[in-house]
């Protein structure tokens, strides 16, 4: 695991009042879940006995929601655990990774003795995602972290169909934060036997401390993946949280309003001399500084303003001039804009 992921509030003595470093949206309170877990902790068997050896109950509940068979769902302790589980399942394979992207694909592949190839998107998807002979897995983050770009669904469907012997691992952890068309679990199960979709309950429900994710795909693929999953890999509190969240009416969440606020944040940042803001299809965005470096900016914002951003210089293909921010509620976005303007104009 690389150093320098987002959400590293623990590094700072000054309290962080506005966290832009994590792609988790801060507009979800989860009060009902907190009350539910508090009640659970009063029960003796909640933490005093083992959870299910495999998270059968949560997989069954997810299968019902997704209109697929339970064999088409594999629950993991967060989407990152799913990445490492898939890499381990295909130990010694050749993996192609669409860059720049989440570093854990390459780290997980390297840990499981994969040969790793990097592929960069230049705007010509046909050439950029030409799959070489000998590639066993292709890793795609969609929407992509850190760029926020969504690849066209029709294009992804075609390359998956044209390469039936390649397993496409498509990480849709941010699927709830875009209006672009994406794969559904049902259509992958029915039409794409070589696709594994990664999903994050962490992002969907804003519960990063609980660690819940899942994989959907063809039963033949997931049966193989599940043979490498450790027993008791998902704790009782995590499983109970997932079951509760699936059974409850979700907290009100206005995606259109969040994306409008994201566009406002992009527009305001673009007005600041020295900043280049990349277009995004979701609520987070990549920013390049024409001068200065992201590490120094991050430290300044944290220490002087209590604002945390993601230094993006450790993404493959990026350099010390890049940082990433995820849109938060309007007052915090204003704080970020003003603090960045002060830094860039000083």
C-alpha cells in the first residue's frame, strides 16, 4: 500500500474542519445507522461471538436488491479488499492498468506476482485500450480516480465482448456520483461473463470506517474468487451495518445538486491564476498548479486553514503539481476557494 492516500487527518494537530482529501461526500449524516449500532452493542452476542464465516446474509440481501442470484455477489471488507482478493485469485497473471488511477490495483497485482502494464488515455480510446496478446486482466476505474472521467459504456461493452478471454475488472466505487451511463450488475451477469464489477458501500453510504464493498459478476468467475476469500473476513458490525442500510429508506441525497455544486467549485477554481482544473464527470476533480507543488500546498492548507486536500503527485503519470479535491457542502467549498486564492496570489 502506498503512503499518501487521502483522509489522513490523523497526521495533523490542528483540527481539520473541511476535508476535501476523501472522495466521501460529507452531506450524509448516518444518524439512524449510529443509533442502530449503539443498540446492537448492548447485545452480548454482537461482539462476543464470531460473525458468519462468509457474509451470506448480506450477500443474499444485496442479490435481492440487484435482481441477481446470490452466487453473483461476493462481499468484502471494502472495495480495496476486493482488489487484493481478485489479484490473489489470478496470481502470476499479466495485468494491464488504465492510468493514472487508484494505486492499489498495481500494488495488489505486484503483491500477487503479476506482470503489470500501464495504459494511458490520450483521447483515442480505440488505440489506448488495444489489448495486447498475453494480457489476462484489465483494471479500469470508472468513474476514474483521480480524474473523475467516465469511459463511454458502449465502448466498454464492445472491448469486453471483443476480448472474451480477458477478465475486465471495472471498479465502479463512485457509481452513485455520476449521471453518465454505467454497467449494472444485472446486465453484466446476463451478458458479460468476463467482467467483474467492484462496488463500494463505503462511498454509497458514506461509511469509510466500516469497510464494506462487494463484487458482482458471473457465478463461474465469482465461485473461483470466493475460494480465495479468508473466513470471517467481514466483521459482525460491518455486516449488520450493511443489512441495516439496505433495509432502510436511504437518507435524502440530491445528486443533481451535488454535481451543480461541483461545477460551481470548478468554475471558481478556474478563475484563480495558476490553476488548471480538469473536467470531471463526478463530484471530485484533478487540479494542476502551474507553479509550486502540491505537498507544500497541502501542508499550508491543513496548518493555516484546517483544510485537507489530496496531494495527487503519487499517482502514476502525475507529478508534484497535481492535487485532487472532492466537492463538499457550499460553505466549505467557499473556504477552499478563498484559501487557494490566498496561496496562489501570495
